[in-house]
C-alpha cells in the first residue's frame, strides 16, 4: 500500500476547463438524492419517476422510505439506496450495521454510511476501520454496495487519504466526500485526492452542494464516478440545452 505522503505528493487538481460529459454518461453517474428530514412518500415517488426517466444510477432516501423506493424502482435498473449513521457518523457500530442490515432486507442495494469522524480525528484508525468493516459485512451479506462518507471538510488532506485507505481495507466499494449536512460539500481538490488515494480500486462519490452542470463536469473530470445531488434533473436539463445550441 502506498504511504499517505506518497499519495499526497502525487495528487493534483486537473487544469483547464473540463469537457461536458455525454448525457448518458452523466445520467449514469447520478445518485438522485432526497435526504431532507421533511421528505414524504409522495416526494419519493416523484424522485423515482425522475430517476427512471433520466436513467440515473440510483436514488438515495432516508431509511424509513427505502422500501417504498425499492418497490417503485423494481425492474427499472435504477438502484435503491439509503444511509446509515447519518449525518454525524457518531452512532454505535452495532447500530450502523443493524441499520444497514435492515435497510438491505427492505430492498436497499446501496448503503451510504458516515464513518466515525471523531475516531478519525482522534487517530483511532482501528476504530474507524472496524466500524466500516462491520457495515461492509452487513452489506456484503445482502448483496449491497457500501459507500463510506468521509466528510472531507472536517479532515486534513492527510486524514482524507488515510480514511480512504482504511475504507478500502475494510471492504468498502466507494469513498464519498460529504453528507451535504457538513460545513462544506464536494470540491474538485478533494475528489482528485480521493481518486489518487484509491487508484481506481474503489468508486469515488462526490456529494454536497452539486447544483450546476459546470460543477458536475468538473467533479467527473477530477475522478468522481458518482455524483450525489438533489439537482440531477436541473443538471441534465442544462446539459440537454447545451446540446441543442
């Protein structure tokens, strides 16, 4: 495994204006997200309809709504996802793992968990890795993918790299920048850093504050393989408008 210092020395932010992605590539990267606490079942119905219409990768909703999402998406090719330990990452490991297990039983095939940020800041790498591994085990047992939210705005660059390496060792499928509830969202610099850290062995999900086509294109160009956003429809419509000019 590369050292954190070696990864930091290689990481760089891409230069120049990124190209606009083909519509099908952008759509296939979008996790259409609705995690507002006031979201109701009819909101999820609309979210799923939009995701199917545009061919998005997945929807991501709060756990109490994931069964409804899974039902609405059955047979469409769009994946149903939810969250665990959200948004603080401070739940007990057993609570996160059981939440993931129950969500998978209800039809979730992707789980976005928040890592134990406090343990990461305290330098307790074993706790961070064990926390992720427990949830990864619950996901793997049910055939689901695990994305680990690092909340990069609260981490140094070195902590971001180390957290990504710990997530990989613990069995995650993706590393993810942000909850969208933290002090800042996805940045090109953080996505570039994560892409360098995992070296194509995991997916990289950018999330938090992605509202424009320019942001989406820049994050994909920097190495993101998924985009978590509630503005997916607006972004796709902007891309379609560009193509018609």
